[in-house]
C-alpha cells in the first residue's frame, strides 16, 4: 500500500499528549496517514491501544533492531506536540538518543516539513538556550508555534487548560 501523505505525530512527556487521538482524527479527516511516535516518557501520557487502533500502526518509542523491517511508512511531514524543552534543545543540538529525535534530526536532511508546538512552563520557555534553539530551528525551516501564533489560553503548566491546539498545528502543515 502506498501512502502519499504520511504524518509522524511525535508526542513528548506532557499532559497535553493525552489528547493525541484528537490530532490523529483531525489529520485523518484531511487525508493524512498518521503514525505516532513518543519519547520514552511521552509514552506514559498517550493511550497506546487507542492510537494503534486509530492509526493501524504501532506506536513507536524505541529503536528497532537493524535487521528488523521498518513497520511504518516513510513520513512526508512531522508534527511535534507537545514538544518539551528537553526535546527542542536536544533536537537543535542534533542529539538522536530517542526514536523521535532520530526522525526529527533526519527530517532536516530529507527536507521534510516539520511543525513543533513547545509546551512547558514559562520558566522553561524563557531559558536563553531554549530561545536560541527555537530561533535555530526556525532558521532551518522548522515551523515553531509560540507566542502570538497560539490561542490566548494555550496552557502552560499550571495554566487554565492542558488542551493542545491540534487544528492550529495541522493548519501549519503543507496542504495536499
């Protein structure tokens, strides 16, 4: 089976990942084949059986053995949400110590459109190195949604809501 539009949804360790199924359903309604990857800690927040049933693919959070076949179709775009400060900083440094980071680092070399929505508390988001890394990712062509890109009630830890603006992320991806 060929897949023309394959979105890898990458979820990091954050309460916002609990609603990843919403992004899967929205993306599928727009014709995307969706595969979900999580950081090892992010896996704790998602409903793995529900996501596997929705996507028809395993939720990957660990590297496969080199001799094992790849079970996921190749991505044509990536979305990282919620993106933790840890993931953003490692990504910008080119660190590939998790499956999601390996794909994110590789996406640049493959020219794949990538959208990220950082999700953390204001103290983390204001760290100078994080700000530098967001600027670096943007300069490399990554769409990083922050500040005025987001709805006024976008949650920070301890904020009014843990809802991720999934449609906003989807709208930032290339059209069919």
